[in-house]
C-alpha cells in the first residue's frame, strides 16, 4: 500500500471552465460553431449507434 486513502479538497474547484477563457478569445466562436455542427449531426450518430446494437 502506498498510504491511507484521503480526501484533499484543494484538488477540486467549483469554477466553470468558461471562466478561464476570456470573452473575446477565439475559442469561444469556434466552440459555438462546433456545438452547432455537432447538434446537426447528432441524430445521424444516434442512428449509427442504434444500428450497431
């Protein structure tokens, strides 16, 4: 054994990841575009996974 199991509260954070990225950062419009694209193809992915069952 390497030691006792313990809980270290400092390892966790309650800050959302969006708070780390500035409002005018290039990742924000890219993320919005990607989310829109993934929403449009979600039904196709779902159908592919269902067919594989």
